[in-house]
């Protein structure tokens, strides 16, 4: 009898919860912490049962900010979502940089979006400032999406992002100029020597030698790192001026001396792109967005992961995760969570790959023939395996300038790598101390 009474009581509780969670604004406020212009929502503590019963609030209208390149896809997703759930969606073309800045002011004022698209490296800053709502379906997403995407969009072990795509850079080469693809950096340097003719403005290899986004591949390949504890501990900066970082600096100076006698000012992104597209450059570093101009120029090109270092290790490029995030100030958190989930389903991410061309971050699509057999995609996917997600903690924003200054000195002034990197770490420490 006692067991029967307990069962009846449990059923009453479940029915009561279900009645309170039918998608009205009151239930969303209770489930999510009460989203308002002054009080952010929270997805913490929501059960699997709540996830299954999640429904959009009555009369919900979702404001969705995204990059211009995503707008057509966003509207495709939105039309399907509106048809299924009856929720209206407003779209805004908003760059990730502007979104990052506006969210911290517009969100609390009630003027921000419910959902927005951004690169993952701002996750920590936004989460720490209380702007972000946690991913509503965390356990499910950790199973469905590649580890690099989950790591990149998490902060302090909490998943915030709904990952869309993952991107890194690799080695691009001109097939008309390269007869045998190098498998090591030594081979790349030797091949480049035979083609390089500075007087004729022809070079075997070129990169932005003071841009830490690219140089990181060598630093991490030699065992260096940005922050300790997998880029979560800003008090440990020894990976930036340790042995691995010094070896990366030595490699840069070797490249400069043997095959690339130009200053960093003469190797901007636009210059590198133009020279490669004009057939004056054998090898360059590039990412998926760079391929459009190469195709338009009619270059017969190939893509491969980075050649091995002399240690036998792979250079470890930075990876960048593009993700949907939910504002903690959303007026309709249930509807927004559902739309974020809907947009990052396998079906919608396959459509995004078809429309935008970026590598989806969901595991199931990595095994699809259309993606894994695409010669313009597979090499980047292979390089992702050796990549490191860009740090996403707030300290990340302070690292770029000191490192750029150090590599500029190492390249342009032939400065001792240890000395230049020690100064960079000292400057970074000062910046972090001032930001506290």
C-alpha cells in the first residue's frame, strides 16, 4: 500500500510539472531563472525529463544575429522551424566582432538577440560577464559533436555553445609548380629553395610570420602552449617562452634565412593571396574561406595537413569553432533553446555545409561520403585532429599583441628567440595584472 501511494504521488508531481511546462512564459521563467532585461536566465539543473517536454513560449519571437555569409542558411532553418513550431524569427546581419561588443550592453538593456553566432574564443569572456545561457542539451551534445568543438565552446567545464562548424588552416600548394608533395618541413624548405627567386618575385613558401594564429602550429608542434592546464590556466605562461617556443622561433629564422628574405610587412594576407593566385608562390598556409578566391583565379591547387617537423611531430594549428550561443537575457529561453537545437541538427548542418561550405562539427557528418571524400575538405579535417582550440578564457584577448611583437622581432630583427619571447611573457603578465 505504501508503494502504491508513493507511485500515485510521483504521478501527480509529474503531471503537475508537465502542466506547468506547456510552453507559456511563466513556465519558462521558472525553468530558466526568469529571463528579463535585468535578470539573466540559467539552464543549470534542468533534467532530461524537462528537455523532452521543452516547448516554445506562447507568442514567442526570436531575434537571431548572424554573419552575412550565414543569413541565407539561417532563413532556411528559420522557415522550417516556424513551420513546425509557429515561432516568428527576426534575422540581423551582425558580425561576430560587433556582436561580442554589443551583447554586453544590449543584453541587459533588453535590446540584444535571443541567439547569436560567434567564434568560440569569446566564450570565456561572455560567460564570465553573465551574458551567456548554458547549452540546454549538454549531455546529448557531448555525445554528438567532435571533442574539439565541445572543448572550444565550454568554459569552466560548462558547455555554452551549440556548435556549427570547426575550422583550421593547412598547407595549400600549386599543383602546376609542385611535383611531389612534401611530407616534412625539411622537404618543403628544400623544394622551396629550387623555386625561390626574390628578384623575379617568386617564392617557394610564404606565411604571415608574426601572426601568432599561424605560428602557433610550430610552437605547439614542438611542445609549447599558450596557457597551462589545456589553455585554462593564465598563471602558467611557460609554454610561450619555453623550449618549444624557442624551437619555433629558430625554425622561423631558418625559413627567413634560407627561402623567404622578406620583412613581415611584405607578407600580408593580401600579398600572399595575390602571389599564390598569380602562380608566383608554391606553398602557402590557408583556411577554407581562402579557397574561393583561389578557385576564381583558376589555380589548380591541392591541400594537405602540415608537413612533419624534424622531431616527427605534427604542427598543431589553432582550430576555431563557430557556434550558436544563447543570450542569458532572452525573453523566450525555451523557444531559443529549441531553435538552437533545431539549427544544429544533422539535417540542418548538412544543409549549412552545402550552402556555406564550412566543416560541420557534428560527428555523424564526418563520416558522410560527401564530406570525408571532398578533396577541399578532407585535408582540413585531418589537420583538425592535430589542432588545438584557440583559448577561450578572458586572458586570451591579451596574448595576441605581445606575441606578435616578439615574432616581429625574431623575424625582422633576427632577435634571439629566448630574449624576445621572455619579453612577450613579461608584457603579457603586465596586461593580465592590469586587467584584474
